[in-house]
């Protein structure tokens, strides 16, 4: 006995139909995808979102804090100067209007005491002196005759004749002095460090002609204002820095400028007079020993200690606060900040001495 199974869609036609349906479904899906993609490409492009920078709020700066300390406090005055000779002299004529006949030296020349430096044309004065001497010879003969007749003469007439003769003698002596003024000589053995005279120029009384110095005896000369001179005194410590020399030379104030009779310092010249560079116009700093190889005129700077206090309680200048006549600081500790009135003493460019109100170790707030 046999059984025949009925199978649905088991025929080849049914299989082909199923395959065609699957392909149609895939085509529809692919078409829908392409259609959707095309539709999206036609839409406007969305703008990108702007990236904003992160804003950091500003931080409030913290004011500096300083510890109250002890220190050696020094007040100083500073100025510039140069190396000068302890023995030097500015030579000048005291006669006006005569022609400079000769200048016999130049800068750097070594000279001996009495050696001629420069001379004026005094030929006219010499001629006048010769005439005066000849005239005096005649007057001498007359004077001898007068002396022989003294007893016969009126006393007043004799006295007048004698006075006239003495005047002629004095006139000759004066003429000889004027002629001698026309020659400048070295006052001591030394070196000519400056020559300002020009041959053929007319002389002007007291104008510098040359400077002779003993360059083996150098000293530190400092120019200072009158106000600074009032703050210093002989014996104060000084630190000297010489140009082109390493290190600092320590010394002390040795001499102050010499005051002139009218009260002017620093060699202030009279109207119309050329100033002269004299050692007595400077503050002189004494040192035990100068470095070797120095030259006159070499520039330098000097700092003079006018006041010193050891173990002083000090704060920075930036910590001091004032309102009117009140002087105070802001003190900070574990309790916070508070204002404290203080009394101050010596001050420098960086530190202030506290006489009352603070103790070392405390902290103050700067500005």
C-alpha cells in the first residue's frame, strides 16, 4: 500500500516564484534607500555650532607680605669725582692785553722748579724801563747836588725833592715787577698736565695758562653739592669705585672744600673770571693706599656713609602707609589683618627703621 504526500509549493514553478518575490523586495528596499539619500542631499546644510572660549574669572592678586627684621641701616650720600694731585698749581698771567710770545711746554712734559713755562711780549715795558733808568741817573746826580746844599735849602723844598726821587725809584721797581710777571715758571718739579695758552693770543689776567702737578702724589677729589656737604664731616667712612679698576677702595673724608671770604664754596669765580680747578674746591677722601697704575684725571664715584645704625628694626618702604600725619602699617597674623600705628626713624631708598609699634618676626602687608 503506498501513500502519496501532497507538498505545497514543492514544484519548480513555486520555487522560482519565491525567488522572484525576494528580488522584488530587495529592489524596492534599494530604491527606497536611494530615494531617501537623494532627498536628504537636497535639504539645506545645518550650521555648525560655534565653539565659545572658556571664560576664566579674574583672580584677585594677593598683596605681598614682608617679615619685620633687624638689619644694619646706612644712610649715604653719593657723588662723582676724579684723581687729582696733592701738589698741583694752575699757572696764569696777572697782566691784561699783552701778546703771548712763547709757550715752551706741552701736555705730559716733565719740568723742574724754575723752568720757563710761557712768556709774554714785554719788549715795550723793557724799553720804558730802560728810559726810566737813564732818567734816574740824571736824577741821582741832581740828588747828590741837593744833598750838598741841604743846609742852604728850605726844609720843605728839600723834603719835596727827596720824595720825588723816591717816587722815581718806586716806579722803576714797579716796572721791573710788571716785566717779571710776563714770565711763568714751574713752581716745583712735576708734570705739565694741561696747557691752554696759545702763542700770539692776548693775555687775560688770571686765565689758566698751564697746570703743573706732581703726578706721583694722587688723591681722591669729589665734587658735592652744598646740601650734601652739610651732611658730611671729616672722618666719615667712604667707598670709592675708580673707573677701570676692579673692587672698591675704602677710605675716610679727609678734608672739606675751603670756603671763600664771601661764603661761596667750590671756587666760584668772580663775574668775567675763568674758574680754576683747585684741589681746595673738592671734598678730599683719604685712603691708606691707592691701586697701582692710576692716572691724574681718572674718573671715580664715591659713597659716603653719613649715618649708621646696627640691629635696627626695619620694614620695606612699600609696607609703610600714611594718611595725613598718621604713619601706620597693615599687620597680618592668624587673626587676619589690622592696622598698627608706628614711629619711624632713619630711612634709606629700600628700608625704613621702626622705632615703635612693631617687633621682629611680625608680618606686614605691602602695597
